[in-house]
C-alpha cells in the first residue's frame, strides 16, 4: 500500500529571510502499478514516482512537491512508460512552454525527458497531473499535490495568514472499474464510478494511514489542503469540530467560510483550518455528489481524534502569547536556533521528528522570554543525523508551534 507520508520529497526549503531559491525535483512516469483495496478489489494504476530510471512502482497520488513562495521550481521529468505523458502544474502561473498541455505545447514521448519550470508566486495549495488524454490518465492515478509555503517556510497558510501546527493534504478521486480495465479504449461518455478514494485509499485504509488521518491534541490546529482530482463534487462535514475555509485555489478568501458542508468541485482546492472543540472521537464525512442532481453516489468517512482539553473558542489572540522565531541559520550544518517569545519563564517541551514522522529527539527545557533553544542535529542517543528535512515542535502551557528545518551535512 502506498502511503503519502513516504511520498513527500526531501526538498531544500530555505527559511529565515525571504529570498528566492531553486527547488529541483525529479519525477518519472510509470504504468506498471496496482493497488488492492480493503475489500480485495485490485485495480491497475499509472502514476508518478520520485527519481528516474526504470525501477520502482508509481505512487498514487504522486510525491508531494513543496516549495516556498518566491522559489523557482524545476521538475526534471522522465517518461519511463510506453505512452506519451506531460506534467501540468494545475493552478500555477506557468508559461505556455511549461504548462504541459499537448495541444498548446508538446508531449513527452516514451523514454523522453523535459525540465518543466515555473515560479511559485503565491503560497497555497495546487496540483499537478498528466494532460495527455486527461480523462483517463487522471483517472488512472497520474496526479499529485504542489504545496507552496510562505516565503520563510513557516507554518502559516500564507505570509501573515493563520498559523497551524501541522498539515494534511487530502486529494479525492473516484474510480470507474470499467474505465480502469479498458484504459484508453473505454467509453468516456458513460462514467459510473465504483470506488471513492482519498489519497488513493478507501475509508478503512485512509483511517489507518498515519499521514491521511488526523489526530488533534489540546488546541492543535491542522491545515487541511483539500484537492479534488476526480470528476464528482465532494461535500465535507466535520461534525463536532471547528472547520473554517481560509483560502481557495491558492488565494486567501476575502472572508473565511465554514467548512461544514463545503463542496469542492473537480479541480478545486480549499485550505481548511481544523481544530477540536471538545475531546472525543469524531468523523470527517465526505459525500461524492452526482453532477446533475447532487445526490450522494459514494461516501467515505475518516476518524478525527481529539485528546487533551481544547478550549471551546478559537484562541487567535491567545496563540500570540507563545511564539517561536523562524529557525536560524537555514539551512543549517551543525546547529540551528530558535528564540522564544513567552509571557513568563516556564518549561518548554521540544520534539524532533523526521520527514516520515518518526520521533528523533524529545526533551523539556526551562526558558525565558527572549532565550534561545539550539538543536545540534543529533538524536536522543547523541548520534549525528543525515541530511534531510526535520520538524521541531515546541509546547508551552498547551500552546504549540511547529517549524520545518533543513539539515545539510
């Protein structure tokens, strides 16, 4: 089973002062994949994978591409499959040469390659997919997410936007088993989806996937990047939870709207801030709607757990009482430091996780307002860690901040 948590590319996210950088990603296309759902149904999959060469199976969805606002993104694409493919950066401002639409540019033939490039001009949630015979290539799994962070790479929806503790990318789609079996020979005038998926997984699989599922602690705020890569609108409900949409299609909304009953149309993306109101077990409910009469054709539910003691109101002003500065230097070679902003002296819990979510280091330190916490790039055993992306999470009096850092050896 493919898990999105293992798909996130280790990209160099430069933070600190806002300046442009180059982000290079290598993707290859493969048409040799398959997936078995929890009921035993097996489907064929086409898709993208990280890296080049002939080895390896496609990932559905493809690897998440992450960059900072202002970066220049280069996608080194290799077509390692028997059909032509392209990469279309969906929602991003790419020029015609790099837009991946064959009718206005070109296809990448079998064993061909091309470097797509574009500027990440606006923080937000985007996507990419093959634009050759899009109807079936998208259906077969040739899509993925592009997430653009603020210029300094901080945990905010955009520069000066609402803060969050962690994020989840949810890409919905459906699968018509007849289309899946016939491929490009299918009758595209007759679409009757049999399977309804989130991040390529059915409900039971998504519920057990560490990246897809959501577990909130105390006043944690999760940023949900909701994208629709299928052909049916999807309606979301978050009963018993606080859900607020703050951005749509890579731009802040003029006014925030409730996430309860939010409908995400095919190709759309919404950024939703999610938090608990009380402790307990809740459900995110997804209804896949008929395009004509909005009847429910399929459903998927995902458990959301809330533990601890969340407050019953959105504590935006209170969140400012504990702040952690952007990491410096970034990227770092031997150590990275953070300056604490806190109302009074107290204990700060610190956790360090790698990009797969594994706990690397944990400690508790007593800090003052203005004092600095320094991490030396080592684990709890004092062992030197390899180059890559790591996450440092800080907690003080029930308030959390999470920062992403890049270690270069």
